[in-house]
């Protein structure tokens, strides 16, 4: 019985390691998507171009809870829904932008100019009423080196395809000290969810995440620019788990006593 127990536990541990390693490999080899860098602090050396055309350090622009968004302004796909969702939650939130928090949008296309950024900002300002988006929602551009440093540090992975990019949609929330505290993935955000992320960031608290699990269960579709359920991986994991459970039940099942003659 002890031998069976040991063998069962070893098999269970080994299979668990295989699944965990699969998640780990997917997570670190991710070409397009988000690799969460929770508790990391934004490097001091990221230099961007501000709306006034001045070169500034990103870290110096963060003095309150900040929601950072990577897009490119001529994006034909997911960027517009992401920015629309952000504009919607800014308007619906009872938090005051520029006072309680700020939003920073960074173009990860080094060919885009600050003039294009300002034009995009004005478009979204017109959608939001009675909010100080002029001071609270800032737009930046950067050169290829600084964009590479910024996206790497914040865990935003993208890929150039022709003249466009494939990428995910996420809002990266940081504390006033520039510590990464939460990732809000997708293009739609609940006001409560957004407020909670900002309030936690104000205290430097890191929010829980299920991003690694989601990345294992979902694969990024570069054509539709969205995450789709990876049926093969999910089914394989379920079958493996159920097989282990049945195997362990058979090991621990007590043999029936033979009836006495």
C-alpha cells in the first residue's frame, strides 16, 4: 500500500510539473500579449516626447495612481475599442481624473508624431463631458529604443506585421511611485473594477491576477486581434486531471473483504 501511495504521488507530482511547465513556457515565450510585471517599478531611463514636444522621463510624469495604455494611433483594430472603453469608464467613474488619478497613452509605433497624438487626444476629449482630461489624460510618443525599454519593462508584447502591429489590449495601473499594481485586460472596464484598481494603486497594493491561467487557456488570434479559447490545451488538461483523479481513487480504494464461508 505504501509503495502504491508513493508511486501515485510521484506520478501526480510529475504530471503537475508538466502542466505547470507548459504554462511557464507559454508565459515567458509569449510573442504577442501581456506578461505581467506586478510589483516591478518603471525604470527611470524611459524618455518620451510630451504633448508640448519636450523630451521627458516617464517615471517623472507619475505622481499619482496612473493608468498606462500602449496603442498606436493609426491602428485599424483593437486600439479604438480599447480607447473607447477607457473613455467610457473615465466618464462613468466617480473618481476625478487629474486629481485622483491620471491616464497616460503611449504610442508604440516610433514613426508616429506628437501631432498625431494630440489629434487623437482631442477626439477622445470630445467624448468625455465634465472631466479634466486636458490635464488628466496625457499622450506621448517615443523613439524605437525608448519604446522597446518601456514595453519590455511593463510586459507589453507586440509584433510588427507589414505596416501594422498585432497586439493585445490592456490597461497597466501603477502606484504614485511607479510600481506596477494591476493589469486590466480587454476593452471594456466596469467602473467598480477600475475604481478598485486605482484605489489599490494609491496604497501601493498589488491586485490579484489570473492572467497566467488565461494565457494558458487562451491563444492570441493575430487575424481577429483577440484571445480565443484553446480547446486542445484545455481539453488535454482536463483529461490529464481526470485521469490522475481516477488513478488515485483506484490506489486509495479499499479492497472489499471476502465473505466468510
